[in-house]
C-alpha cells in the first residue's frame, strides 16, 4: 500500500475524531495522505440544532454554513493529523453515505468510525458506515474509540476459501511486511452450517490441509509469521470472530465484505457487517467487486518492492 490516498468522513463527533487519528497513523506508516470529508444536509427550521456549538442558526445562508463547516473541518483535522500528510478538507451536500461513496472513487482507502452522532436528523455514523461498507468499492478501515493502529503487528485474516475472500490477502500481506507483524489466518466451520457435528468435523479436517496450502501460496514472503487455523464451533462465524478478537486483541482484522454464498459456507458478506458492528478492533474490509485481483496484487508488490 504505497502512498495511499485516504478519505476520512467526519461528523464532528468525538468518535469520528478517532478515524482521523487512525488515518494519521496509517498514512505515516505507509507514506500516504489524509483528506478529511464532511457531507451535510442543509439546515432547516426543524433541525437547526444539527450543528450545535458551531455558531450556525437555521437562518444562515448556505455560503456562511459552508465557511463555518470548512473552518471546523480544518481545525479538527489539524488537531489530529500531521500537516505534512494532510490535504485540503472536502465538503459536499446531500445524503452522507452516497456522498462518501461518490467521493471515495478518487481515493485508495476510506477510514471511518463505526458510530457517530445520534438523534433526530443527524449524521448517524453507525448506519452510514454500514451503507458505505456494503456499497463502497474501495477498501475500508472501520475504527472505534478503542481501536489501536499504533502497533499493527497483530493481524487476523479470515477466509471462506472463496476467490472473493482472497482479495483482502494482498493488503494484509502488505501491512504485515510493513510493520513486521504476524498473521492468524483462520477459517471457521460452524456446526450450524451442517446437518450434524460429524459432517462439520470431517469438513474441518479436510480444510486444515487446504488452509496451510493457502498460506503457502498467498503469504510465502512472510510465511514464518503466519499461523493458519481451521476452527470448529457451535457459534455463528461472526460470534467466533468476535470472541477471538476480544481474546487476542488484534490490531487489525481483515475480511472481504462479500464472500461465498450457500448454506454450507461461511457467508462472509453478512459476517463482515456483524463483525464491524460488534468488535472494538479496527476492521479492514475489501469489496471484491470493487477491486480486481490484478489491482490487489499490484498494490501489494508496489509496497513490497519499495
């Protein structure tokens, strides 16, 4: 991930500031640039409290609103992001999720908080993040107030053995190479995906060999720092991932936002959204429909050869 251009949606809540902090750390590590972004819905008489504390009233002209927002965006960004990697903040008008998705087309990575403001007619970051997670074609990192990217040496990578899930591998590989980190590569076999426990265990046994071969093929440059595991559980996959994340406190969890479908497989798409909602850890997701394997490999080798 050489020189990533990072878009950071901000809603001026304290929680969204954590996204700026995380973006600053990531950009410093990988020689990138950070662009703060805010989308707003014009204030009306009904929701003039939307920007309480900003000095804006329901009767301000749009040009005055934008000046105040631009100033606040500058102020909050300079507080958390080194000026050397900070680019000019961006403003847009309209639905926040749509605006973020549209703006992301000009960037390499989106970093945003999983939660933000709450309340009537406000920028509800939680629901916005879920919409962006589903529809954004660029890689994303979601963070909470407890996420810690200062280290990035303890990484969890998930797979369901689908081609979609493999598209996150080059990014995990690049981060591990850049930080000297180690990777737990896991596949989860849940009893609920099979008719009985014996069928689940038989499948798990077969996949233990497969996941070692997967690690050999995709992480050969850092193979000594990759532990591959197949986990059998009675829980749903996202519950198992949540428990692992809590127990091992991974700095970053890598997942495809869309995976294999079908009753007997780990349905990675829905699993990713559940994990993002439930864990305190930072989660790196890739929409496999938004990046080709060739582009993913190019990003990986750009970084590896620097």
